[in-house]
C-alpha cells in the first residue's frame, strides 16, 4: 500500500479534498496529450512560476525522498543517473539518461550495471560532479537517520541489507564501484533488468561528502539541477528556487527550465488551491499545483465553464484501487466466494463515490491500463457496469451460501477516497443486490496500515490500492504476489499471501530481461494468470484532472507521473 | 506589591503543575495510540531491520517512564543528538526532536507560534469589538427590530461551523468578488500591511463564530447591570441614557467578558485548528493535527504544552485585568 | 461556541441567594408568557419527533438513507445530481446527494437522530460530571477542592479537538461510534459546568436553610441531595439547554477532522463536512444540513434563554420586555428594587459586610455585582 | 406654591394598587415622614415624586407637582432637570446605590455636571466640597476612593453628598438608615437635620421606623395598603394617635426603657456553656479574630440576649454555640459535656426568613427534617407531629404541603421556629430572628418565643442588634464589641445603669418615640461630639 509520492508519504487526515488528492503523480491522456491552451502557445524563458501545493516539501534530502521518476519539485534540484522522459502521455513512461550518458549497460545476466557520467556536470557552487558523490549519496540513504526511500537498493545491492550507512560504516558499500570519477558500477545480488528505472530515484543524486550535514542536509541541499534552493521556510512550507547558473541545457536535455524563479507555497487546503487556480488572479495566473487535482464538486463546476475547462489537464498514473482478500480467513478461503464477489461488484457506485467516470476508470485488471505495464485487457469475472448478481448468487449457492452471505469489509477512516469510508459504503451498496451483506469495520489510518500489513492481524476482506514506483509490471506485481516477499515480522503487502512457485519463477525470469518491451508483455500475461486465483477485485484506476493558471504554457503530463511536469512549464 | 508577587508565584506554581500533568496525560494517551511510529517514520516499505534501527534511534523501545524522564531531562538541561555527521545540541528548554522530520520541536514552535498568535490575537480584537458592540446595542434596543435583527445574525454566526463560514467567505470575497487576495501568511515583521490584508478573512471567520458568544454574554450582563440599584441612582439624578448605558452599565458588564475571554483562548485555539487548516496558515493548529495523525509525540507534547501555557497565562492576565477593572476583587 | 461563554452567560442570569422556582407550575406559567420560547419549544419538540420518527417518515417517502442511486447523478461531471434543485422529485423530496445519489431527505432526518442524540448524550455526560465534580469540590475540604480545581484547569488548558482526535483513535473499534463521540465530547468539556456548580454550591451552602438542615442532623451527602442539588438545578438546566447546540457544532467539527460518526450513518456535521466543497456545484446539499443546524440552534438557544428567564426570580419584570411591548421596555430598569412588593423596610438592618466578591479563581462563577447579594448576612467582617 | 403637592395619587402595577388616592402637601423647608410597614406603598410614592414610574408600565393617576413641575406631564427634558436638580433622592442601600467601578468623587461630579455646565475640574471640586460638608474626613483624598473602600455610614454620607451637589429644594430619603448600625443611624439623622437647618431644603423621609421619623420630621403621614391612615404633626400623631392602626403600630414598637414583661424562669441547670471561645478568619496578613475569648453560660428557662453592632462577632458566636462553626480556641459544653459539631438539642432560628427555608421543599418537609434525620420512618407519625408543631407556632396543620413563598415573612419565621422545635431542643439560639420583620409581626414572634420558653422550659440565646428588642426578651444581656463581651449582666442593670461607655453610647443612639425627647438627645449628642 505504498503511496507513490512526490514527498515522502505524509498522512494527511485533514483535508477538504474530495478526490484522490495530493501525492499522486500521473500521466497525460494517452491519445491527445495535455488539453487546453497551455499546450499550444510558444513557451519563452523568464518569469516566476508559483506552485500551490497541499503538502509541504518537509523532506528535501535526496536520501529520504520516495519519488517516482525523480519527483517534481525535487527533480528541479536533484539530477539522477537516469530520469523519466519529459513528454506527454505514454511517451512519458520511458526511462531516459540524465546524468549518465545512457540508461545503463548491463552485463550478460543483468547483475552488474555500469554508468558513465556526462562531461562538464557541475554543482551549484561550480565544483564537478563525480561518480564517488553518487556512490556516497546512495550509501547515506542507508543511514537510519535518513530513512524513507524505496526498498529496492537495499534488496538488490550486494551486502546492502545490513548496511547502516557511511556514518556508522565509513568503509562504504563494496558493491558500488567507482573506477574513475565518471564511472560507477553496481553489483546486484540477482538479475534486475529494470535497474534503469530504479536509477531514476533521487537516491542516485550526487551528494558531495564535504557538504553533507546529515539530517540537516535538507536545509541546504546542493543542487545539481537547473534550480537551487534559496529559501526554505518552515520546513518546506515555502520554497524559493532560482536558477543554478552552473547548470546548462547542453548537458540536460530533459529539463526545459523556462521560468527564472519558482515559488512553492504549500500547506494549503486542496479546495483553496483549486479556488485560487480557477480565480487565477495576480501571481496565481502563473501558478500550477503538483499534488492537487480537481475533486468531483470542483469538476462539476469546471465542466460548466468553458474558460476553466480549457485550463484543465488530464493525467493518468499507474495506480489501481482494489478489494483484497486474505484466503487464510473464512469464507474467503473458498475461491467460489471470492469469484462470487468479483462477479457481484457494481463498479458504477464505486466509481461515482471515487468522483465519477471522469475521475475514475473501471478496472478489471490488476495492472494499470497502460502499455508500459504490459496492460492486457482481460475480464475474467465479467460483472458489467452494475454487477452480475445472478452469477454471483449461483456461485454462492455452490459455495454453500444459498441464502446470501454476511462479510466484514475493513477500511480506513482517512479521507483519501481510496480506502476511505465513502468507497467502503459504496462497496457495501454495490454488493447488496447479490445478497451479500457487508458490515464495515473502519480503522484510524495508522491502525489500518498496521492491521492490514501484518500477516497476523490481516483481515479477510479490505480496501487496498497500489501505485507504481515506475511504469512497469515489476514493482506492481512482485510486492503483491511474489511469495518470497511475504514479510512475517514487518509490513507485508502480499495480502493474498500467495506463494506459488510458478509465479515466483516467472517473476525471476522476467527480471532477467533487459528488453523492457518484451518484459512488459510477460508481465501482462502473468497478471492474467494470477487473476485466475481471484485474490483481488480490481475496482478502478483513478484519473487526475489538473487545473492550472491562465498564463501557464507548455503543459506536459506524462503517464509516468500524471502531474504537470514543472520542469517543462513556462509562464511567458 | 507583595500581594501581586505572591499571586504571580502561586499562579506560576499552578501553571507548572498543570503543564506537568498535561504532559503526563499526553504521554500516556499517545503511548496507547495505535500506529507503529517507527514504521511511519521509516516509511511503509522499510524492512523490519530498518524499522528496528529507527525505533532504537527514537528510543521507542524504551519503557514509557524512561522516555518521559528523557523528555523532562531535555527541558531542564537540554539534549544532544546526532545528525549523522556530527553531534548537535538542543539547548534547554528542549522539547525533543520531531520523529518525522528530526527538527527541534522548539524550533518548529518558534516558527509556527507567530502565525497562530497573529490569527488568534487579531480575531480576538474583532470578536471583542464586534461582540461587545452588538451586545451593548441589543441590550439597549431590546425588544425592538434592531435587537431582533442582531439576534438573528448572532445565532447564524453561532450555528455556522467555522469551516463553512471560512470557505464561503473565501469563495465569495476572494473568488467571485475578488476583493481580497486568497490568504497567504506574511509575517508581521516582513510587511505589516500584507500581514493584515492576508489575515483579514481568517480573522473574520474565526471572529464571527466567537463574536456571537460575546454578543450574548454582553447582552445578558448588560441587562443584569441595567437592573442594578446604582443605575437607578443615576437615572434618579437625571443622568442621560447614553451615559448610563455607555459608562455605567458597560463597565459593570465588562467583567464577565474579560473572564470569558481568557477561557475562550483555549477554545479559540480549537477554532484556530480548523481555520488554519482551511486557509493553509502554517500555524500551531495545523501542525498539531498533522502531528497527531502521524503520532509524532514530541511535537504533540510540545505544542499542547505551548497552548496550555497560553491558556494559563491568558487566565492569569484576565484575573489581573479583572482585579484592575473591579477593585473589590482580591487576587488569590 | 465555547463552554466558557455559555457558563458566563448563564451565571449572569441566576442569583442563587434568591429562591428561584417555587414549583414547576410557576415555571410553566412564566415560560408560557414568552411567545418566542414557546415557538422554540415547539420547534425542538418537532425536531425530536422527526428524529424519532425517521424510519416512519422515510418509509412514507419510500426511501432509505443508505441506498445508492447511481442513475440519478451525472457521473461524468463528478456525480452532480441530475435535475433541478439537486434532483428534487416526487420520489426524492429534497433531492439526492451528489456522487452517491442517496436520498437527502432520508439522510437529513436520520442525521437528526445522530446529531441530536450525540449532543444530548454528551450534554448528559457533561452535566453529570460537572455536577459531581462541582459539588464535591464545593463541599470537600481544601485539598479536595484544590485537586478538583486543578483538574478542571487542566481540562480547560488542553485543546479539546486534539484530545478528541487522540482519544477517538485509542478506543477499540468495536465500540459504537455515536456513543463514543458523545462520551468524548462529554469527558473533555465538563470544566465550565463544574465551575458553575461549584460557585453555585458555595453560595448555596452558606444559606441558612442548609445550616438548618445540618442542625437537623443530616449528613453531608443527605444535605447535598436534599438541599443543594435542587438549588443548582436551575442554572444547570439553563446551561445545559445552551450546551446542546454547542455540542452539535462540536460533533460537526469532529466530523470535519475525520473523527466523527462513521459512514454510512449520517449526521448533520458529516453532511456539512462533505457538502462544504459542493457549495457552488450543488448548493442545496450544503444548505440543507446548514439550515437544519441553524433552525435547531436557534430553537435551542431561544428555548434556553426562555428557560433561564423563567427560572430567574427577577424575571418577573423582564418578561414584559420579552413580549416586546415597547412602552414597557424601560420597566425593568427604572423599577429596579422598588417593585410593588415593597422591598423597602424588609432588608436586614445589619450592615452589609465587606462585599463577598468571588475570587478570580472562579471567574465565571458570578459577576462581581452579584457579590452584593450576599450582603446583609453578617459574616466574618 | 407648596414644594410638593400630591393630589389623588394612584399607582398600579398590574392588578395591584400600590398607592390608592393619596394626597398630601409639603411646604418649602418642611419635613414630612411617610411611615408604614412593608407593602404600604410608601416607596412607590417617593418614586412617583421623581417620575421614576415613567415608561415602566405602571399606571399612574392623580397629579404630582414638585416645585411647580407637573411630574406626570413634564417632558423628558424637564423631568431630567427635576431629577437631582430640584429634588434629589437618597436611596436605602448605600452599597448598591453607588457604582462600584468609579471613584465616589467622580460619581458626584458626574451628577453635578448633569445639572450645571461646569468644567470637569470644577465639578470635582464641588464633589470634594459636598463630601466635606457631609462630614467625610480628608474629603479631597477620599473622593478618589471607590464605594467598597467606605464604611456603610460613610457611603450613606456620600449619597447625601451626591444629593447636595445639585442644591436641590427637596431631599427625598428612602429608608436612609435602615442598613446602618444604631450609632451610625443617629449620626446620619443628625446630619440630615443639620443640613435641613442650614440649607432650608424640604425633606421627605420614607421609613418603616417610627423612631427614625420622630427624630427627624415635623409632620408624619402613616400609610397602610396605599392609603393614608393618619396625617398630622409628629407630636400629635405619635403622642396621641387617633387611628387604631397607628395605635397598634406604636404599641408594637419595642421600648428600650421597658423591662421584660414576663421574666424567664431560670433554673440552676447550665444547659449551654462556652469557655474562652475564639474564632479566626482569613489567613496570613488578613487574619483576624471575629470572636475573641468569649465565655458565657445559659441556664434552663432563661433568655440570654447578645447585643452588638455589625461586625461585633455576635453571629459568629451564635454559630459556634450551635456547632455550625468550629471554634479556633475554647470549648462549648452542652449539658456539661464538651461537644463539637451539631447537636439536635441545640437548635437555631435564623435571621432571613427568605433563605432559611428551602424554597423547593414544602414547609412540612422542612419541619420534618429533624424527625426523619433521627430515624423516624412512620409517615403518619411524622405528619402528625409536624401538624402539631405547625399549630403550636400559630399556623394551620393543613399548611404542611405549602411552599415557603406562599407565606409572609412572619409566618416563615414561625415555620423556622417549628422546625427548631421538632428536634426537641433544650436550647434555641435565635440569630436576629425578628430584624427582617415589620414591627407588628415582630411583636407577635417575640411573644411566641416567650410563650414557648415558658411552656417547654427552653433556654434561649437571643442575638440581635436592636437594643429595644433585646431588652424586650432577655433576662440577662451581653454587649459585644469587636469580638469581645464588653459588659454582661441582668438586663435591667445593663440598660438602666450601663457600666461600659460603649453600652452608654449605644443606648444614647436609640431613637426615641417622643419628638421632644429626640430633640433633647440630639442636642446632648451634639454637645458630646463637640
């Protein structure tokens, strides 16, 4: 249940957001790219871009950030070995080189990856960026003081599992080699064809050891990107970024960096952000948001106003909301019961609760409906738009429940419209027709995470969601269905506790592939195979509507993040 | 003034006892709160080993009393902590470090408190002026249309939650009429004019709810005072209504208003939680709600203590004002 | 609305040294003379009736509060209700809820149950605790008083919302939520009522009839029950009438912070919270619960005022004011002490002692002007 | 033209007629007393003179002319000029009649400026002047004090000063001395007399106390039920009353020079004994002894009177005797045995008939309290006994289920006595039992206590400030001052030949019913002061 987020996941209990708010990233519409005036006009350099956000950039240390594709505001300051392709829609779901000259050179079995840095790379103070700084940056992300990043480096790098970072262990990680100042070599403990994706994360940002101040580094992170932080008030609530004069577009083809200055204001209520963007007065005319989308009420208002409607971009992001079963709990041990629920579900109620057909697309597959994930449009238990009550009742009868079934659905009391009570009550209503009575068990959000992520307390039936760390089937399927990733004494995400050798083997086999397109095909096939177990009921894939100010130009929303890429936005 | 000295001392001791008790309660309550703090701090995908390391670093595995002792120690002598690369010192009174961000809690409070104080203080001026003003007017005009209109407005204020008033005000004033910019906190020291303009709406939304209470109180206590013998005396000497209402009745009616206002600081902070959240003002309330949600105990304790301290101080000040307003009162 | 505010407002209206009601009949007679209070009482009764009859009313309408009607909302436009005035029709009297299409009338009347129920129950808890603590600290020795006063100081100094957030997170899930919300509101907001009761009890216990009861041989508990509790009933009832609306808004605020009553159970606070953002796209969704809350609060407040006036011994002259006859408005003022009953000559000749002004430690207890009311009894001057 | 001309004045509140066709005149410089018991309408008349009923909903009929102004028909502006300017009122309770929040000098100055267009400074000077005139020492400094910093007598002087500030032609004094001690009362009455002599203003005195009237005025108008009962020169009305009611009223007034009619039958048994009683209040610097080293004994069948002014500690002493207050030092013995806490054998009758009965319980229940507390459970027996007691104190048995507000003050006091009797006491301490009652009622209650004493052999401790009442009931008398007993002895001895100067002073201050005697005594007091 990780939140793919621009900032490290902050649990926001108080928010007026009516929609899938905040931290998500998404992608431009598959067909036409971002809509609206912003895409058409010719962009020019200069001006100040205002960013209105709900969540403060409380963490600005590359070691602590958990981002997809390098993040948004952080990616203006931190360059990484590779990065996402800064283009609209599906094209944006590709990985491209950033600091490195290519996306990585694997050895034969993809256990050793070598990168070479571009020439002429400099920090904001003019000193050169070296491969040793990248190694140091990765190493410090293992320090317990700087926890928060994604788990992959720990799981993949040889000897990383017990490594506690350079502060306690100055010798460093032997599995990262820097033969010269432009070369860096990674030794992995198993084949990982998707290493280029991982290299997009901010942990591969260079950190000069002499400037490292531990937990205080985030107050003055050293920029390798087009902008540097000149002001950081109230722990990331207000940021001012100005041009890093040592950055050059000659060595960075991805970031456009049109505005001269970027002013990030956060801690705002999401409805206030959307109000301000729609009013678009003063500096708000040149404003965007990187963590807020339109809620249903706001959408209803915007769609009735042509001018506003022209200032809305649509984003997709690899994300699935689903119902999870724990087959260790009765009656969900019976596949027929799980199938009956899959048939019974009335997705229209659920989609309306999530914001309606413009903000949520019906999901019948676990993998997101995007090509890069290997999307394979199957529907093994066709329920139609409003549920197949007859088929469900029949299955229940076979399973020994001719008079209907009473089950408990566990959900959280947060206000995220994902695992929240609104969705739970919609599910409750959506199963009613099939004679399935749903009782609700709502838990406070921390309690909810503890409960559903612990194999000992995991309930039989609960609301869950999963988002992509990068646009591929690997990080989407493996944590949920790889039997070796069942965690007994910590946070477990394999909620079905599936440990099927054929599934595990197929995952290993795909990981060996360095041809990412071929891998995607196989992920799609694996998804359909697993779906036959009916361990989850996919509900919907969210869609994000992003409002932006009048003066915004060059709007790019990739399928990788689903938000306006502020490295591309121009205000003049 | 030995009387005042002993009053101040007694109040100080009382405040310390109160704050001490509050901190104990918060520790116990949050100890019982569900949520794996180390997991939240470390991130959802941390391995059990990493979570354990974080727990150790935050002393989460220590017994409650030992953690509490450490907290008290920090207040008295300060606290040393590791930033990874060096050892930093959090000087007394140190309220510890945030679990989530590793920032010193005292530092967080110092940056957030001015925002909340700006909000509450400004709103207080408005609600006092507005509340007492309409209260006097409706006591004076009682039974007439003026009073009925005021009563209706008052009750509307009383019955509308601050989050509704605030949003509607914002949509209408900032969005549709564009009379004011959308609020965005500017420090008083940076630009006093912008400070006031930006806080005007938050002030109003918070004040409208509270003013209603003061209107009712002022009206009631004005009527009370107007029925008193000394008012009859001045009437019997031909003193004009204006002077009777404005000078004699109001003065008598102010004492309970002062007392209430002190008590209201507490509830205003509660209202401020909602106001700050709605308007995105980076104040204590907003931070506190967030800290509660992520079980960031040091931040919660620190902030609650600060709020408690403000309430205690406000009460003491009110008692002094009360005694100044009415010399018959003896400070105890 | 803050409790403290209420307390001060109430305290201003009741003078404990004068016998208040002398029987329910007198009370009703006084209440009856206030038209506004009677209308308010009728509205409150109607609301309670609606809340109790919610299942019946929705059955008449043919709806229930939880069934979704996806076809009644425009899914592509965020789920805004289809049709004028938020989908008002013969089947849905007040339209439907955006996104879900649930019947608003049903949710409103069922919401009344929760909102009123929670508020009433919370008030009961507050009153019970406040009376217990207040009486105990007034009757106990200095230490008991100190400890209990300190306790209520602590309660006052703690931010209510934060404690509510924390407490609501601790309690195990199986606990019925409305009961829990009521308990939490009650548990953290009894401070002011305790202060009122304490002040009132302190005044009452100095009255001669309490001394007389002691001389009769009753023990402290019996005296508290027979002589004191009836005496503090008037201010407590008055205060409670004002607490109920305050508690309704607290419930709404808790819902706003995400810790109120859980869906699908409707409450007005919850409706307000989710309707807030629909202010522009579906205004009636916000206006319905807001209007219901407004009417309830107005009715309860006016009724509370009425009760206070009816319980106030000095209200005889003010009642005329309440009826709004203009020429009589000044009656209360000019008449003052020289009411026809002729107070002159009956006041004890014993010179008033030093005014017994309440110490600031109970600032909401009573106004300093009321201090004169205990004069006339010879004290330790 | 007379100063005041009242013709056929009628004032009604709702269904009640407070004043019913009253007519009188007061010439310039004259002094008239309106005398009557509570409810006679005398204060209502006083208010009518200033038009204070205007706008209150009271129905006023007849005509009132004050210095030529028709009060009922005057414009608001004329009325404002009349109030304070022409006729000034001195109210009864000087504490509540002044604004507690402002300095006394400022309040007087404010009133002065309403009627005179002078500077703030001049008004302030005028305030000091009049304060000085009414005998406030160090007036310049004291003008800055707030009312609570003044003693009761000083406050009353300040109120009179306020009235003088505007040089009115008429002073209306509504019970000006009721809340004051007897010595202070005498001073205030003397002050009024002197002022009248010097300024030549008219005085309308409203009082329930015939003695006060005798001291102060030329003419008396006796009122009852809103009507005039008798009107004439003070000597005639008080010396040779024509109306029966006046005679009754005068007869009921206790005389300080008349011994107890039926002396108590003192036995040998000491039922109550106090030795070295001391009681302190306050803490730290504010600590003081309300009662200091008091010893006394009470025998079966006798009445011990305890007399003293306010603050003398007599009530504190009374409460210690019954065990409601614990002494700081010393001991109380009941029947020879040391006793702490309450004891049903020692009961109390309280001063305030309003607060001494629980308004929410029927009087029968209140009386039954001692029976129930004793463990009596039989309802019929309880009702029977209560009925008996009610009848014994002159009420009806059927009154059991009535509530206190249905009774008059005197009746309530009887209920209080019945409740005390229900405990079968041997001693009853009466704390100012009749001070809140009208004189006629007073006499009845006093008579009842005497009867009960003889019948039941009760010992009575009678605590009061009124020297005449105490003499009327007591066998022995103790005079208290500042927490100590300054003189104790058989009543006749103490009253006829006081040994302590304080006792002498007290006795000298008691108003006499005979105007000539009053004038003589005033002269004597003046000489004493000079």
